[in-house]
């Protein structure tokens, strides 16, 4: 029901597109924050842009994600950039989902 209301009343105009693009470009993870939450937020914006028929090149999106991470991820960033190819977004999304599921299971087990 919520999705129906959202799709009916949420703007799909230029202001919405510009706002989402601005949010994506300005998205920066703060040192100490949960990287999974950051990646979820990043992909949420990407998904919303795709719903508005804005598709960003996959390599560019990977680079944007890498540079939205804080300085303490520099070694990781350099390691990824040193590869012959950047990782596919689906790979990053799947790895993030697996980590979230794994961490959720460990929380349930600890309870």
C-alpha cells in the first residue's frame, strides 16, 4: 500500500532527479559509521534514480561508491583500483546483503 501511495504522489520531475543526483554526489560516509548502512543508502539512491530512468555508468558508480568512503578505506580503494576491472555493482550489492544477513544471524544467536 505504501509503495502505491509513494508512486502516485512522489514527484518524478526535474527537481526530484536533481535532488537525488545531488544526494548521491554529496554522500560521504563518516569515519566510524557502519559501512553496510552507507552502502545500503548509496544503492537506495541509485535504485531511486533508476526508477526515474536515470542510469549511471557502472564503472562510474563503482568509483563514486569507493570515493564516498572515508580516508581509512584508502588501502581498500587502492587495491580495488589496481585490479584490471572494477567490481560490478551487483557483486558489491550481493556482498553487502550477505554481510547484513550474516550479522543479523549473529545478533539473533547472541540473544
